[in-house]
């Protein structure tokens, strides 16, 4: 029987561990595969709103204990991933990312040999001197006579990370630290492709192959190859335009009455909104400019009501209190207002604060 848009949203809420919340912070990272994390604080909260009763300390321990890392896994953007997954993901995505910036680098006078030397220096600094801040990595480059002006330091650090040599790990005070990355597991390309699409659909489904190709940064040819390799691990959930919506065969379709009462406040750049090429299932096109008003890739925190984006929200942390404000698109019902207040309490608890 054909499913409706409401069915799809409820299913995605469960895939993304937003209805209900489930498990630990590590469970969330493993389930979603990768969470967008160019803004580290938003990424921590994205994990926190999914992991039942978690605190920011619980999420930080993922990095302290070496269980998760932050790196440029896809689309030239930082993501949080489980540590064992980073090498095989980069094995699939790094070459396209490096090729995408090669022309601009040459225009700036940076040659391949410059990247080679810088990557070796950064890696050696972290191996010999232990985890390093950005400033310490830059100091090592400068000491070796490498020009780091005109944002070249950022390009060198990103390239070293794309080579799988370093990644962002725990914090030292307010500074993230570069740490070394263990070598990749013995995983051939086809096996990695199959794992990639099944991981994506487990944490994002129902979704199309084109959604996966956009999210992963792979070519559509590789995305379709991944689907072929995954075989019976993936099944059709519903027909959608020229491509079916897909789920993992092991997932269950067990939405309940609780799903129909779900309201979640998710942070900026959240995977629920951002993790798809086609966002129209959850975000009405007429409201898209209000979620990304600048049009330059910045996505505001959003309010989800029964899986649909119903507005944006914001929060400030000061004096041990969390202050929230909502900007609903068409107004919230009394019930939704109560549930928004409840979600604010959860966010405050995550940060160890009270609600103002």
C-alpha cells in the first residue's frame, strides 16, 4: 500500500533516533554514520537531542575516549563519525574532495609537492609531540619554512586530514586537538560502498539513491553501485518519482501513537533537515528561505512537529541559564507550545543549565 508523506516523516524520525530517543551518544553516531559538524557545538547538541538523557559531558567523552572524530568526510564539510569508520569513508570520498580544490590551490601557487610536505610535517608534529591545536600545527609548518598565509594553513590541515593522517579529536580548553588516525581496516571498495549506503539508510531512510549520492559526495554511478553491492540488505519502501524510497531490510516499521505527538527542537545544520538532496518531504519549499536565509549553506535550528519543519528557534547560554525563543512559521498550538517548552528543558539539561 502506498505510504503518505506523514508516514515518511514518522519513519525518518525513528531512523534518526528522534522519536523516540534511544541509546547512548555512541549509538547515535554509529546509527547516523556521520553528522554534519562544521559547527562543533551544534554537532554535539545534534547527538544530545537523540541520545536519551545524555549531557554534553557524555558526548565530549566520545572524543576524549577516542570513540569519535571530526573530519572532512564528505562534501568538503566536517562531520562527526565513529573512529573505526573514518578510514574507509575517506577511502571512498577523499579523492574527489582533494581533486575539487586542486585547481584553486594551483591558482594560489600551492603545488602537490607542497601538500605532500605539509601533510608530512603536520603528521610528524602530532606523532612526535602528541595532540596539537591548530596553532601548534601551524607553528610546525612555519618552523619548516612553509608559507601559511592567505588561508593556506587551513588547506594544509584539511589535506592532511583527507589523507587520513590526522583528525580533530578532544578539546584542550576551548581548542580542538588534532590526533592521529589508525590505518584503515582491510575493506575493499565494493564492501565499503555497500556499508556506506546501508549505514546511510539505517540512519536516514527512507531516502533515494540520489539522496545518498548527494549526502556522501559520491558520483551517482558509485551510489548505484553501492545499492547493487548491498543487495538484499536494502529494500524498497515506496515509489517516489523516478526512483524508489529505500530502507534497510533490517529496519522495522513500528511507528506508534507517540510519533504523532512528537515535537523536537534540533540544532543548526541538523541531519534531519540537511541530510537529503530532496528536503521537500520535511521542509515546505516556501519556508526553505526562512531556514537558510542567507542561502550560503547556513541552516538555522529548527522546530519539528510530527516530522515537519514548523519553524526556527534560537538559544543563548548565560549565567547558568538557557534562554530560548521560537519563530514558528504559522504559529504553534497550545499543545505544541507545551512540547516546545519541554524540548527546551531537555536542551537545558544537556548543557547542565536551567531554563530562564
